């Protein structure tokens, strides 16, 4: 009777905690994932996939429902299969495809939540929370929530240098090109790696200046490093006279350097428009 009273008191105190409270628990999984105990509507400690999704600000496309009795010890739901050790305490699970998942492992007055934010295909050593006596509570029921992760993208990005179409600066070696501007709106192709059509560059008169508009085709983007666009991926140099027959140095261009795809610059008779791009490559 006393133990039951203590248990009820513990649950009541726990349910009174703030709704955003999370309590680190044990045991850590085989992949060293630390389980947490989260608040919920049920004073007996059972938690639902909806409560887990709300707490972690995520969604799950599938749920197993609460499994009890023999069903909690081993089985398969969707791509996920699990077993328990001979004592029925520790859970090992695998998935035939990567999943984002949560395992609600209930025992005693609370449930351990093992939440896998990143896609994974299995883990081990999942168990209920520890009792006040310092032992792992007996597994009473199990709930699994999961979403199948999309297949990995086989495509990748490669670095390219791009130039607005026109005559070459030099006849041999460097293929860099520049564009003549005659005072009327002109659109030329933008080539990456000399042969890949990356988009267009349009030169539009705006009073005594020129607006240069760069449009990139699908599969091309300004060069990124760890998801951040390179600070001077767009470089423009204006020339009053035909550019000298020498290899250009885009890093020394002065008319414009930055990341804008629409810029207004002083009027010149020729422009070298250079872009540092990424080109998306997909295996056939």
C-alpha cells in the first residue's frame, strides 16, 4: 500500500512540472542515445506518438499503437523489427530502410523516449526508466512511431567557372569570354566550364548606367561552401575599350563583386561577367 502511495505521489508531482520539461534518463542506447522522460496527459506515464511529435516539434507518418503482453517483446511493424533480451528488459531493433523514429518504452510510472532525429536503421539497449530502487523497471508496453526517410539524393554539385558569352580574351589557353555592349538591351548566354549552358546575362540601359541581370538555369547555383554562398561569387569588369589580350583575373575585377544577380553599374562598351557556380550532376 505504501509503495502505491509513493508511486502516485511521484506521478502527481511529475505531472505538475512545466509542459516543456524534459528529464534525461537511463539507460543510454547502444548508439549512446540518451532517453528522456517528457510530460503528457496520462498520469500513469504512458506517452503517445502525438505527444512525442509535439514535444520534439516533428511529425510521424506511422505508429504501432501501444503493444502489451507478448506483442511488446518481439515483432515487426512496417520496416521495423525488434526483439528483447531473455529477461524481456532490453530492446534491440533494426529497420530495412532508414527511418526517423521514436520508441516509447514504458515501465513503472514513466516511459523512456528514445527519439531518433536523424535517419537510422537500428539500435540496441533500449529499456524502461530506472526505478527508485536503482533497477530498470520491467517493460510493460512499447509504442513505436516512425517516418520512412526519403532515399539519398544520388546527385552532387561540382564547381564551375562561368562567363557571359562573347569573344575570348585570348585565343589560346584560358577560354574566358567578354561581352560587347552597344547601348541597346542585349541578352547573351552564360556558359559554365565552356560547354554547359548555365543561364543568360541581360544588359539593359538605365539612363547613363546599365542594369545587368543574371538568370541561372535549373541545376546551377552560386557556389556554396557548407551551405553558404561564396561572398564574391559574381564578379564584373567594365571596359571602355576592347579588353587586353591577356588572361583575366576575376578576383581583381572592380566594377562589381558580390552575390547579387541583378546589379546596376556604370556604362561601358565591354563587360567581363564571371560567376563562381555549382553545377548539379546526376548519374544516369
